[in-house]
C-alpha cells in the first residue's frame, strides 16, 4: 500500500511556521519523514503505518496553523500516546511520538519526555536504521548529544552509509559536535564519513580523513587506491610517488589494478616508457574493466601508441552502459580526437556525431562535425 509524500509547510505558510517555532516543527517533520518511509511489511503493518503517519502529519500541520496548545493538536498527541499504551513495543510509533513531543515542546519536562521515548525506541529496535536515525535526531536536539553520538557510532557497524548521513545531519543541527565521538576507530567507518563529506562538497575535509586513514591503516588497499586516484586527478606526481614507489612492489590482485595503471602514468611522467607499458599491461590483466581500459588507453596514447589506445578505448566504450552518458561521451571525445590526429576523417566524424547525440551543445563536437561534413552554421 502506497503512502503520500509528507507535505507540511506551503509557501504561504512560511511566516506562520516561523512565528510558531518553525525550526522545532521542521525537525519533527525531518524525523517523521525518516521513519515513516521505512517499510513495515504486510498489509496490516502498512495500514498501521498510514494511521500513525496521518496522525503525526495532522498534528504537525495543525501546530503550524494554530500553535502547539491547540486542543486538536493535544488530542492527536493523546491518540498517539494511547497507541503506545496498547502496542508498547511499536518502536516506529514511539519515535514518531517523541519527535512530535519535541516539535511541540514548551517545557523542560516535554524535552525529557521526548528524550525518554526516543531512547526507548532505539532500545527496542537497535539495528533498524530509520528508527535509530530518528531517535538520534531527537536525542541530539534535546541535549542528549553523547547518547546520540553513541547510537551513530554503533550504526557504523551495521550501516556505515546511513551512519555517516545521520552524523552529517546532527552536525548541521547541533553546534560543536565532536565528530570523533560518533565515528568508531574503524577504517570502513572513516571511509564512509569521507565519502559523505565528498558528496556534501567538502572535498578538503574528505581528503584529510582519507590521509589520516592511510596513516592509521597504511596497508588498507581501498584507502590507498582512493588517495592515489585523488592525487592522479590533481596531477600531483609527488604525492602519487609517495603512495606508489616506482621500484616498490604492488599487490597482485584485481582491487590493486588501478594502482598499477596509475603508477604506469607516473612512470611515463618520469620518462620510463617500457615500465609504464608493463604496469598498464599488469593492470589490464588484473582488472579488464571498462574503467581500467579507459585509463590504460590514456597511457598508451600518451606514450605514442595510438593503435593500442584506440583498441582499449573502443573496448571500454562497448562495455560502458548507455545510461553512463558522461563516461561514453568522454570516450567518444578521445576517439574523435585520435581519429582527427591520425587521419581517419570518416571514423572521426562518426565519433563526433555520437558525441552530439549525447550532448547536442558540445562545442568541440559541433565544430568538428561542421568541419568534417563541410557545413557552415
């Protein structure tokens, strides 16, 4: 059974929300959205979810319109409290109730009540991400920041991605959060947090966490691959050489293929063409994926082997799904430029036309199609 998207504040009610404590109610909406989107399973469970969701949504909307002291708002809270009376183990209802009490709180006792029910919900469902996330947000905003961070810390053990997202939400809602208290001393947790920071646009902080992870776990392959990839993207050859010593051994496994091809690019920069080719060959043996063939093709092209570059880029293109438009476009641009340079105009025109199918406004492709077809715009 499907549920409607949660809608709380329309454009013309924004001022009312601000005047009646919109921030706490917005938090309640955030918690409510987090928990009601979880699937309970079964028709009866889904029906209960709808009933609880509608009660909570009605209470929030009425509070925005009329204020938290409105009799109907208080009656809805009583209904939810009654539901907990006959279904005390329903953790989702309990955490929704906690979020509403927090959103409508007008006293310290209300805050304590919200904190109690949030903590109890997390105890009842200790590994149910929507419940734990919602409980964490309530606890953090009732001043129970240490308990909130402990819940996040545990969440990293069973859903690192959700834990990182929840920590990011808490960080944005509560000033002065000690992030280290919410992140366990575990490489997967550190990497999940670095990934969330990168997705949030905080690249320098993400790179710092990766560097610290490498210092803490120098033998961890995935951390090393990510750091080397970042250094290569910046063409930071000094950092890349520190990570991938030219004369040092590298792991001989699929996950290390990227390290070999990146070191090949480094060797090419250092003037060691045969060594670069050898590393690229090793990378393709370990990991003949589309992404690896793209990087290897780049290396062969830079080393003056256009035939091998063409072959690897074509293999990569054929292995890249049509849904990966940006990757296909990058490959087609490489192939178009290669054919332009090495005298195959028909092939070049075909590649540039394929680029325009993906990106009709691509300036270089438009110019080359015009030049190769003799058309003047």
